[in-house]
């Protein structure tokens, strides 16, 4: 994430890009800096496309009875109402001392006029674009460093192979590795060992079996993994979800892309494309959409709850019930019958 100096103390900050993980980090940085100045800092969220957005911002810019610092987070200024856009522009040079504004924009041409005007008005900008290739690897190195650890290039590659290209999943994996791996220098073997677990079943193996439409193998490996390590459900489901995400990206890719372009789009090494090519033939879009919904249910079950109409937060599950619900959801993921 590239940021201009002082982004944590500026009165007007722009978080530009589609990567929500980076956007949330910018918001957290601004809030943390504000709370160092005033522990009673208040956060106010405004949806830029809401019809009352300009009214809400006007109120936030008004003098506060208690004078506490307020961080106003305006999300999606690419869809800002005309009234909000005008108010933002007119307020650039006269933001009250007790107010800090952070506006998010996904990038692209929509709302670019407002974005450029705010830039010219002196807003500080944090780039939150999706990371790929060398930029993604550099971000992971920095994330290990943030946790006070170091990782080899092989560890970074193995982590991407095990977890996928989703920055949020990768950041969570780095945090978990730093908490669980004792060695100060985390290498490829340590990452591989961690994701194999005591069951010697890696998540990507179950994922491949799932998307190759081999339910028996999925069930066998899943039960073996859970029997060996009851905490392995979450990383296994992450791997299966990453496999689905890659398959959907591959299946929806524009025709005529080169192998290198396609690998970059999907977020995998070029040699992995052959697996997606085979898997794509087994599924249709409707089944993949259903699979995504079922994986959501399995993920919830892995965390100990299940949906129940009329019960806020769902029902709590015992360990055996959780395993049953995970198996039930995964076994319901089936490709269409081949005629």
C-alpha cells in the first residue's frame, strides 16, 4: 500500500482502490492517529450515494457540543450525490480542526472529476489497488515484518500456493503463521508443514478433489483431517473457497487471453491453469453459484453456528454437530449430471 507522508494526521484523506483490506487499514490508521490526539474520538460513517449524505456531512462539520474529534468515513464517492460532491468541494479549505474526513473511491472513471478535485485541493492519498505479482509478494514480506518476523521467498511462494491470491486470506494466514510457527525465519518447509497439518492432508488436495467432482475423496480426506486435527476445518474451507474463486475467474475470463495474462487474472502459476481447464468442463454457472452459498454455510458451521429462522445469530453447535453440518454442505456441492 503506497501512502503519502502524513496520511494518519491529514484532515482529508483519500483511500483509492478496490482492495478492501488495504482500505480498512487506512481507516484504522487514521482512527488510531486521531485517538492518540483525542481518546474520545468519534467515528461517523456516511454512504456517499445516500440521499441524506450531504445532510449527514453538514452535521458532522458543525461545531460539536463536547468538542471531541470526529473521523468521518465517506464510502464510495464514485457514487456521491450532487449535493454531497458540492459540499465536499466547498469544504476542502475549511474543515474544522476537530474533524477529519476519509473518503473511499474504488478507482476507475466514475466519479473521477470529484476525485481529481479533492486531490488538487490538497487531500492526501493512500493507494488501495488490488495487488498482484511482485507487489503482492512485497506486501506479504512487509506483513511478516510487521509481525516482527522474516520469511524466505520460498515461504511466500508456498503461502500463495496453499492459500491463494486473496489479500485478506493471505494477511490472515501470515498472522496465523507468525502466531503458531516457532522459528524466527519462516521458510517454505514451515509453511508447507503448517498447511499439511498432522493429518498430512493439504487443503489444496481436498480443493482439487472437490472441483474435480470427486465427493468420495473429499469426504474421506475431510474426515481424516478433522479426526487428526479438529481445528483444521477453517483452513481446509479457505482452500476449497480459493479453489472455487479461481475456477470462477478462469471460467469467466475473456476469450483470447494469453497463458500469462490468464494466470495473472486467476492469480495462480501458469502450470495450474490445466487443472482449471479440466474442472471448468464439469460445472455450470448455476452450480458454482450454489457451491458458493453452500460454502458459506460450511464456513459458518466451522465456527460453531448454523442458520435458524427467527434466531438472531443462529443456533450454537456442538463439535459433532458442526462436523455434520460441514459434511452436509460439502456433499451437497455436486456438478450437473453428465448425460
